[in-house]
């Protein structure tokens, strides 16, 4: 137990080790799990998935590791992806090994990954039962974030408030800033974006997306908050230096589109989409995503 507290608490930055949730007798599996937990907190999803997969390979009955593995799989492959669903199903097979809080987390995650709005009520109950628990508050915020598309502006405001609570409880986890970055871009809140991205940089973890590659947040801010002309110029400079990774396109385009709407100049997006079509013509998947976005725009 002393080793666990040392590794989980001081060395790897998990603020309050929950020893009751650990359900393995394998020291090797436990060490792999703790590495995975540290990578989750750093928002380094590929590394987290690798360490947590090692933990369940070493102990296939390790319910908490299965539960945790679903999150990096969800970031990497998408909600309701087969890898994430398999991890949650495995956690469910050994649910009797989990204490009450972790059982509630599993229930919320299964509803959430299934895309069911019942996850909202379930996560709200979790947050109410554990008001001072960073994980409970983060999960409730995460569920609200993903319900925004279905439920609109009110849910956006609820997601922002929930993430504010989660950040107050645990400001040293890069993971907790991932969706707030996107919210700040959507809402046009430059102060929030600057605060979140400064904290991400100071923590030295991954980005607000599903990969460990670092964002150039200064460019993202310029695209979103400068004039549409300056934003397009920044985008063009980036394209001349090489097309950004396809995983960056969603936030870049959302930022450019919101800036164009705010400025009342939506037509500037036509030329940008034309340039992007040429830049990604050899990437079939990115080209298809771009064409769909262009049609929606």
C-alpha cells in the first residue's frame, strides 16, 4: 500500500488514490495500470491505451483497468467504437469487483458510449452523490459536452459550468482541459482559451485532441479571434508550410467558421475550402470529411 500511494500519489500525480477500487493481485498489472492512469491524466491517449491494455493482458479480471481502458479507446477510435465497447463489456463482467463509485462510473460510461441521453441523468446523480470527487465531476461534464449537439445552447452552458467545477477540483490533469478548449473556441471566449492552453502547456501533456502531438494554439487563436482576413492569412501560411494533420482540421475549421459568422463574412470560407480541397486531395478520408463539412457549411 505504501508503494501504491507513492507511485499513484506523488510520483504520477493522481491526487487521491482510491485503494478500494484496485481489484488485482498482480503487481505487474497494477504497475501497468498506474502508468496508464498517469497517461490518461496527461491526455496522452495512445500511451494510455497501451499501458492499460498491458494491465488487462496481465490480469484479465482487472475490472478497473478495463473500465479505464474504454476512455483512451473512445478518444482514439470514437464513441461507441468496438474497442471501447469491448473494454466496457469486460468491466461489466467483473463489476462485482468494483466499489459503488466505480460501478456508477461504469453505468454512466456504458450509457454515454451507447449514445443514450439517459447518461445525463445518470451522470448528474453521480456528480450529486460525489460533489468533491474530481472524476465524478469530470465525467458529468464530459457527458454534457457530448450532448450539446442534441440539446443546444443550454447544454453548452451546463457543460462549461461543470468543467469549471472539475477544473477547480483537479487543475493538474491535462485531460480535464480537453473539451473546455473546444468550448472556448465555440463560444469565442479568448480569455478562457488562453487560460486553458497555458495550463496545458505548463502540464507538458498531450493536446486537446486524441493524440499526443502538440497544437500550435497561437495559430488556432489567430484563426478564431483575429479578423477573418487575418485568420485566413494564418491558415494560408500554415498550408504553405505543409498541410496540418487531418486530426487538427475540425477545430481549425470550426474556429474559422465561427469567426466568419461573428464577422458577418461567411463567403470567405469558400476560398478556404477550395485551398483545403487541394491540400488534402491525396488523403481520401480527410478529403471526404472536408467535402461533408463544406456541404454542411
